[in-house]
C-alpha cells in the first residue's frame, strides 16, 4: 500500500477557478512531517510548505492554502484563483521514521493544468 | 550561485559511453541525495550521503556509481547504461538526515540513453 496517495493524476481548470489537490498519507508514527512541492516544466522541485504532525492549524500563503486533518490523514492543498503559471506537477511527501531509519516518501504527483 | 545546481541539464549518451552528472549545493547542508524520476513512476531515491559518507543505496545497479568528495558536491558516474535508464536525475540536499529536514532540489539532468 502506498504511504502517500495522490489519487488525482491530472486536473484541468480554467484560470481563476479554485482547485484542491488531495493528499492522503499513512504512518504509524506520532511525529512526522508533511511537505508539498511544485515541479514546473523546467524540472526543479520547488519546496512550498512543511507541516509537523502536531500542528493542525491551516496555513495560508497568498493564493495557496493547506488543510491538515489528522483525523482523516489528509494534507490537502488549495490554490485560489488559479493562474496559468500554476500549471505544474505537485507532489506531497511524508517524512517519518526513527533515528537512522528516516524515510522521505513522495506521492506520485498531481498534474495541474490551468487553461487561459 | 544559490541553492542546488546540477550540470549538465541535458545529456544524451550511448550505451557504451561513460559520463558523470554533477551536483553542487550552496546551502551549507550536510546531506545530499540522488533521485531518479521516470515518466509515470514515483520519485525513486537512489543514494543518500550524510557528511560525505554513503548511508543509503536503494538497490541501484552498479552501472550507477556515486561519489561525494565533500558535503557540497555530489557526482553520479554513469557507464554502460541501458535505454531504460533514460530519466530525469534530481539531486537534493538537506541540513542533515533528520526527520525534520526539508529537502531542496536542483533542476535535474535529463538523461537520454540511446
């Protein structure tokens, strides 16, 4: 079973629409970290956010917001008023483990296409 | 230069060639990573170095040979590759190899093996 599931393979929206990218994770650890990255066509994975397992406060950064819910093991990412420049592949990742056995696990990514 | 840089950005090589990928990080980090990203497959962690020592090798074929001469530089030496090795190779670094550490990525080298 995948430890980080991004069930949406590809999403297309029209510019200015809001879009939510889903991420569901699985871990037995009580302390862990969750991340989102953006990979534009240029290839580089750009770090967007890190959230620890004890902080369930939602976070907003400009048009980006993140909703972390431990009860459903989800860490969803919403882009408000999407723009063409938001077109990219977005990856969710989980950092878990104990000293010497840390794992940084990526989901398979969601390709977002924002159409003008 | 800032962040993580990788050279070359694109590489085409024959199966009998020997080439090397280079990664340099300017973040003062102690851990460095090589990942392989193939089309429609998850990111695959290949190697991890922490303080110049290799700490993880995820069953990578011996035709890929990493080298980490210092904490800022990481190489991936390639020889006798197969066409299925064509992929985007990403380098990353983090402060240490700890639970809390964020990995920062370079732009990748897009490798094509003919």
